[in-house]
């Protein structure tokens, strides 16, 4: 199981919470808890293929929030968003 914590400033607004829940309905295999007091979302992901880093960004972008991963992003979620020197 993979655990990820996302900080999303502005999450406290009730309309934003409803939009987030609607977005997360598209990922039924991903469990989550929302801490509105601290603008945090905790994800529990059983299999890496259930969701990736890019999809998490898209969920928050769709509702106008900028997600910030707390801590290191697990390798299993990385979706080629990092740049490499050539």
C-alpha cells in the first residue's frame, strides 16, 4: 500500500470540498481522508496503477487548487513529470 499526503491551500471552502469529492469518484479504488482544518488530503493506494502523480495533479487542477506533495513522492506514483539532464 502507498500512502501520500497532499497539501492543497484553499481546500476548506465547502464548494471546493464537493468538487474534490466529485473528482475523486472517478478513482473508486483510491481511499482518501480530508483534513479541512489543515488543507490536507491523505491518500491510501493499494496498487500503483490505481492512480499516478499526473492524475493527482489533474484532480486538483480541475477544481482550481495547486497540490503540493508532503514529503517524497513514492517512486510507484511518478509519471515522468520530473526532468532529466541529457
